[in-house]
């Protein structure tokens, strides 16, 4: 096994509200190799977004280490691309300027990279459009292109297609796989959609809530592109579902209360 | 070959552009129709006014007819009095507005960007804002004399507050979610200011400029009527003393026109700068 690009060891994180402290993540251990596509799945409140935000450097873990290429993560930066649930584009910039952001399109190398990315995320003809003229799926593709232009070591996606309708979502998943195959960018995608986790991930991490802990991982040994209607795909779905049922039973057993 | 490849691109682009781009001529015709409809009422009023005046139904002293006012206007134009007064008034407004609005922009930005400066300045500024504008006019004349300074200061005082408030609000209304985006994109503090906060503040600034300009015109009239020996307001006061009401009407019409024209200019600028917001 080659050395991991991302190494997380015994990561803990809790949030303090006025009176009490809530543990969001407990004892997270996760290694991600270069070129992997890891999907993290769990019910809401399981701390999966927090985990992603800590990897991005947007938040800090309390104890434990998080290293990217052997270096501890000190803060956000362009080596860690982040896609939020909403596209979060600059409304006053056109598509191509949103992708370029602080880089100048007058520089030929930026210009050609931006044009290439616009083709990659299938937005030809919309380079000069403003965000208000785009659909949700298109805007999210702009956000992905913006992150990719910075050649991140890892792309972190926080429920990126959660706000989209089922058809757009399926299309976006295919676009994302295309990008992954084309660029080989390491990706971690957080979702609460089992189909999405199985369809995209080369490995699925299952998180249980309160406190957020990794309760299992499943290596998906299906070749891409995967067929959602195939028996093999359904097998993996059931395996993920069974993991959640096991978590439910544990939760009942431990506290006598459901999730 | 080339036209073939560009055709689908255009349709996909047009499908997402607002409908008014589809038929320019129909739009122009509709706009002309709207403009004519808008003119209907003012023109009717003018015609009735003239007709009542000619029929001797209204007092020529209180309500000189449009044709008399027009003649006054031409006379003022020919003697050069109008040009001179207009020039003086415009220069005052430009200087006062430049000073007040400029300061409002700078202070609004500073207060918006820094919580410390906000705590230091905002409550004082809000208190000063409540001082009735007209009530300090006499003081300004006492302090700065009857010359240019008192007028420019009064206009500056009036123009300062709207731009201050809307610049401040514009800075604070910057979408918090975008601050996270620029952190992920690795922006420095300076880049965040120039590439996120300032563009996000433009809509507020444009609204502030419109309101500041309106107050600048009012302040000009007030200051020129209170103590002045030149300018459009003085021309009106002088005419009033002589019971030359047509000139008063010329003054009112000109102030209205100037206000409207500068407002249209700002709206035009707003449309160009804020094209991304759509109509």
C-alpha cells in the first residue's frame, strides 16, 4: 500500500453550547490514498460535515492529528478544494471570472486552463453568463471548476448535490466521475444518499451519530460506470443499509432511545 | 461549417437570457408607447393651465401661464443670468456633494470594516444625523460666512449621511458564506477587501449616492435662499422679492430637471455596474 495522502489519527471534536458540550466526532481514524474516491455517509448530525471542514482547515480538531502529504493542516488553502452544498459563486462575476476568481484571465495559461475546465464541466457557451442565469446544477459545476483550477491535492465535497432534483443529481454524479477519471483528483464526498455513496465511492465510510464515529467501511469493487439497477449495485446498497440497521440496534441497546 | 457549430450554442444561451433580448424592435415600440403614456398627464396639465390662464380664470401673479414662464426662461437665457447662476449652483453642488459623499463613503467603509471604529464613531454619527438640516443653516452662515464655504458645507453635511449609512450597510450585508469561500481560495485580507467586500458593497453605495444627491439638491436650494448673492436659489429669492413669479417657476422647473437628470445618470451607472443583478 502506498503512503496515504491524507492521514487522520484519533481525531476528536466537540462543540460547546451555552450549558453543555456535545461531542461531534470521536476517535476518527482515516487514511486516504492518492487518487481514491471516498464517500462518507451518515444520517444528519453525525458530524460528517464537521469532519470535512476540519480536513479543509475551516475548523480545528481538538485532539488528534490531520495530515495532508505528511504536513499537519493549519488552515484553509487552495491545496484543499472545497465544494459547499450551495454553489457560493460571486454573483457579480461571470462564469469564467468566477472560475478564475483571483487569477487574471489575461494570463494565457489561466485563460487556457479556464477554457479547458469549462469544457470539462460541460458549460460551453456560458462563459460570459452571470450566476443568476444558471440553474443550480450549472452553478455547482462552476464551483467545481473554480476549485479544480487551483489543482487541489484533494477535493472535499459537502453534500454538493443535496439541493438538486433527482435527474440533475444523477447527471452531476456522472460529470463528477468524468472529472475524477480525467484528472485523477483525490476526492472525499459527504452525503446522506446511499445510492450516491455507492455510485461514486471506491470506498464508503459509514458514520454513526452522537458522537460521530466511523462504524464501518466498505470497499466497492465495482467497475465504473456503475449501473444503479444492477444486482451487484443493489448488493452494496443492502450492505450499507445493514450497517445502519446494526447502528440502530446498537443505539437502542446503549441508551434505549432511537436515533 | 462554422455557422453549423455555433448554432446550438446560441440557442442554449438564448434559452437562458431574459425575454426582452428576443425582439429588440417590439421592445423599442413598447418603450416609446410607455413614454407617451407617461407624458399624457403632464401635457394635459400644461394645456389646461395655459387655457385657464388665457381665459383669465387664474391669477397671472400666482400662476403665470406656461408660455409666460417660457418667455422668462428665454429672457434669462439671453441675458446670460441663467447660465451664470446655473454655473455657480452646479459648482457648489459638485463641491459639496464631492466632499460630503466622499467622506460618507470613506467613513462608511471604515465603520463597516472595523468593529472598533464602529463603536468609536457610529453612535456619534447617528446622533449628528438627527440634527434637523434646516435648523443649522443659520449657524453655518454665521460660522462660514455668506460666501461659498457655508453653502458647500451645508450640502456636504446633507450628502454625507445617506452614503455613510448605505456604505456601512453594504459592507455588513456581504454574504457570510462567501467569506468562507475566499478562505478556501486562500485570499489575503487585502484580497478579501478588494475582491469580495468592495464589490458586494457597490449596490449599497449606488443607493446611497442616489439619496445623497437628492439631499444635495435640497441643501443647495436652502443654502442659496437663506443667504446668498448668486446662484439659482438666489435668482428665485430675488425674483420673489420683486414679485416676478415666472422666474420663481423657472427656478423650480430647473431644480426639478437637474434633480431628475442627475438621478437618471446614477440609475444609468447603476444599470451598467450592477448588470449582474438583472432587471
